[in-house]
């Protein structure tokens, strides 16, 4: 696969062009680190992020702010690993026949773990986390379906993976750094800031599904016209 084609099939990220990340990818390639191993590490970070979010709602007597901070850090490490695996594959020329499998499967596990964990976090509800995970899987499934049908990659938002993780990182940092008096929770329901963020993610995923469906349908019609 040539560089031009590879760029067309990857999610467009301006951060790939930053010198620091290019240097890290080059160093990893020189060290012989496998792109598939980086992909698996992203899943480990995703599971850790989900666990940290879950802990905020189940160990309230402990260092809750540290759990929130850990959630934010692990979410960003998950995204960093997601980006570096492809960069290292290109840098080292180690494209694997099963590379796409290692790229996609850990991503789905990470999405589910983080969103479900958010459902068990402080001021949230499990059903919101599960619904958010289902919507994220549907968004990814529709993109994969578009590729399989020959329409190419559909990365439209407004709630693609980077936006979902950005929203969750922000709420983690909010809880980690602001006074407890700001952590509004509706007493009768126990719902609050995290529930609102998950609701926004769910609605955003619905809009994303609709936009991707339109894009894929249009591309397929253009191919046959």
C-alpha cells in the first residue's frame, strides 16, 4: 500500500504532522516496536480509563480526584497509541496482513470500556453508558460497512471517536480540578454532569450515523451512475 492511499484511508489528524509525534514514531520504529503491539496497548489504556471512571462511582471514600485524573490521562494515552500504531507501521514499513484487525478490534473494546465505565461514574447512570457504547459501535460499524461496500472511509462527525474522547476527557478534568460544590448532582435521580455529557454523546452519535449514512449512500450512487 503506497503512502498516498494509506493517507486516504486514515482518519485525518493534524497532530500526525507535529514534530514531537513524528519523532516518537520514528524512535519506536527504530526500536523495533510492533505496530500491532501499540494497537494492543491502546486497548489496555482504554480498559484502564474505563476502570478509573468506574472507580469514581464505586470508591467515593478514596482519592476520587485521582481517579478522574487517571481517566483523563488514560483516555489520551489510548488516543496517542491509536495514532502512533499507523505512524510506526509506515515509518518501519511493517504493514501486517492482520494490521487492520489489530487496529479496529482494540478500538471497539476501548470505546465500550470507556463509555460503560462512564455510565458507572459519579453523577451518571449505567444505562447511559451502555447506550453510549452501543451508539459508538454503530458509528464504527457504519464506517466499516461503507469501506466494505466500496464507498471508502466516512469519518464525518459531529461525534466521531476523537470528539467522544475529547468530551469525556474534559469532564474528567472538570471533576478532577474544580471544587466539589461545582459537581452538580440532581438529588432525586443522582444524575449530573457526566449524565449530561453521555446524553450529548448519544445524540451526537445519532447525528453522526445520519450524516455517514447520507455520505455512503451518495458515494455508492455516484459509483453506479
